[in-house]
C-alpha cells in the first residue's frame, strides 16, 4: 500500500532541515546549550539523523521505525529550542513570542511523527 502524501512531505522537510545543518553549521552550533559537549559534532550528528530519518520515513518497511527515531530526535533537540528562548544571542534577535511558540510547535511535530508509529 502506498504511503500517504503527507508522509512524503514530512520526509522532505526533515531531509531539507538536515541538509541545512551542513550548509549553515554555525547557526545550529549557536543554539546548542553550552552544557552540551562538542557542538560541532552534535550539529553534524543531528543533521545526519534528520536526513537519514527523513529518507527512511518514506520507505514503507521503515516508516514506523523512522517515526520513532524522529520522536527521539525531536526530544533530544528540545533543549536547543529552550536555549534559544532564554538566551538572547542564541535567539537570533527573533521576537520572544516566536521563540516561545517554537516550544509547543515541537510537541506538534512529535505528535505528527507519532501518527506513523
């Protein structure tokens, strides 16, 4: 049975977001909280995970496992979203309401992935 179109949309979004980690690494390294070691490595790992999981979610035999992987990834990067909201430098000058809106948006993304588990 073919996958629904929105699963391909999800996969494409994660692949593009993951590739952006390699295109603009400094941007992502800047939002990694200082308590986390090796921001360059963490950026590369999370970017690669997004690309791989985005591709795997579009493979019917792998989509359920990939959805769980996306959930784990979204939970793992959540501290970066919090850090952006509480640290002015990490927030890129975005309005606070935008930075705080990202927090529940992460929960919505987790829910979207959970629909495919």
